[in-house]
């Protein structure tokens, strides 16, 4: 699946910015010391990134600002559970094509690419978990090192017993409660 640019109508753009602003103000612990006006100015200057954020929101990710580095704002999916619109998917295209029966509709890597976002890494996933409690009932695929993927595996994470766990599975596996969380730099 190729990366596409999502063009928003004026109404979609305004509604998205209102949603992001409300979430930003409600969850100040995720971005202490940051100013929404500066974030909004950056977003308005990057319409393709707004399209990616729109897709993150549309699929249930509830994106929010979680950091600021090198003049870029970092957004992660901050939904309580892995985004509903991105579940029941295997890890990547190779895994999807290797399934002979009961193929899922899509893969995490293809969906992320089409949305213009990246899967969270294990490190980013752990950083997200310091901002709250996420994936208490679900799990999320994370970017898998090439050496593991080459052997047919993929990594996923969740939070149970007040602890973040990293697991492995065949990259072609999929479950109704496993999806992926994304990141976006703006």
C-alpha cells in the first residue's frame, strides 16, 4: 500500500484542530511547558501532517503531543486501548501474503505507511506508558528489529500487572485485540 496524502476539507481541518486542542489542554502532563498556539502554527504549515493526524483520529488513535525535539512536535496515539480502527491485522505485507487461509484485511506496516505515520518502537511505547496506563486489555504491534523479522517473528507490547511487557509472535498472526499505535513528527 502506497503512502497517500489525505486532503482535508476546511470543516475537517477546523474540527480536527479543535479536537487536538481540547485533548492537548485536557492532558497537560503529556507536554508540560508546551504552548498550543505554537503547535497549531506548526500544524497549519504542514497540511500533509494534518491529513495523517486526521487518519490517526479517524481510526481511534486519539493523537496527542508527547514531545518536542529539533523544532518538531512528536504525536503518539494516546487512546486508552490500541486504536479500534487498526485491529485484527498482522504485522506486515510479507506476513499477510504468507497466510494461506483466513487472511486479515491489512497489516500494521501497510496501514501506517498509508497514513503517513510510523509504528511506535519499543522505546517509544515504554515512554508512552510513563504518561498513563495504556493497553490494559489490548496489545499493540511495535517496530520489530530486522533480525527478528527475518526469522518470521514480530514484537508487540501491552501493560498488565502495572508492568509493560514485550512479547513475540509470528508476524502473520492477528487477533481482535491487537492493533498498532503510531507516531508522527510535525
